């Protein structure tokens, strides 16, 4: 087998075409342009081409954050089937998916849980705390929150949580 055929890692570059479109090419593969989820391989802006390039390098991307959910990614266990079509941004504010861009695949466990109603950060799947778990007979905490991180509980709520869960 030749040296060129041994390489499994894509080496993607973005080049401007003569008609001022951009395409993403895998220089280590067959040289064919990469396509977006709609089969398009010519992009009007460099930003669109960069998004496709990032996604082409990720196996089984999370439909929310775009990070890999493949085996060995650290996000494979507890991933769940999901779809989405809303705009999603990464931690730096870069658009990962555009609004209306439908994707079908998996949600990683970091994105699958609800957002904390107190700090607005995502709660890892199955680690959300509800009023019922704190011995409160209500659907909402006194401030109107429904799902919160353990660290976001008040002292009184934490005491009830410990008592209900034999942690105290």
C-alpha cells in the first residue's frame, strides 16, 4: 500500500474557486469536495466553508455543541439520539450550527441535560436536582426554579436534599 493510501486522518484545506465560492477539499483523501448536510459543496462565504471543515473532522457530532460523540471521545457513554434545527454557538460565541440548519444524530451527555435555572449552565444528564429531591412538596423552588445544580442549592435546600437522600 502506498504512503498516500495509509493516511486515515483528513487533511482539509479551504480554497477559493474562480467564481468566488469556497470548497473544502480532503488533501489526504480522494480530492473530492466535502459536502454540507444538504449536499452542497460550494459555499459563498469562508465562514460557511470553515464550519463544514470543522464538522467534516468530527465523527458523530453532537447536534447541539458539534463535539464528537464517537467511541473514544469521552462523550460516547450516555449519548442519546437527538435532532435539532436551532442556532448553536460554542464557548467562544462562534456559530456551530445556523438557525434552521437541521441535524439528526446524537446529543452528548453534557448537552442532553437541562440548563440550571439559577446559573444558566448546562447540567450533566441525570444530575439535576428538583424540589421533590429536597423534600419540598412543590414543583418549583421558592424562587421559581425547577432544575438546579447541587452547588446552586440554598443551605436549607441542601439540608433537605441530604436528608431525603441519606447524605446527612
